[in-house]
C-alpha cells in the first residue's frame, strides 16, 4: 500500500500506474491525512462466458432454446393476457 500526498500524486501519477496494475492500492492524503483510496479495477474476462456450463451433467442446450418466444407467451409476460 502506497501513501501519497495530493501534490505528489498529481505530479507523478503515471509513475504509480504500473504498481496499480499489479494490484497495489494507493492511499491519497491531504497533509498526511488519508482522504481517499485508489485501487485497481478487477480484471475483465478475456473469453466470453461459455453456454452449457452443466454439459458434464447431461444438460444440453438444443437449437430451439435460441428461437424467439411465441407471441402469446410474450404477451403473457407483458401482462396483455387476461
């Protein structure tokens, strides 16, 4: 954890970005009193989430799963059916 006063952070922020990328947290201080925390964002996944996570348990997504819902069913979801 790094502690920086506002002036030093404004002047040299680009110096501390690599540390942030590696998970370091920066405590931002005003006259040596902590006022804020700067921390890295969580890493975003590089691959899309796979469909069929339960495939090993015999669950299979059929092509019909991706077809549009019938109009009557959509109307029921929207409250248009009595």
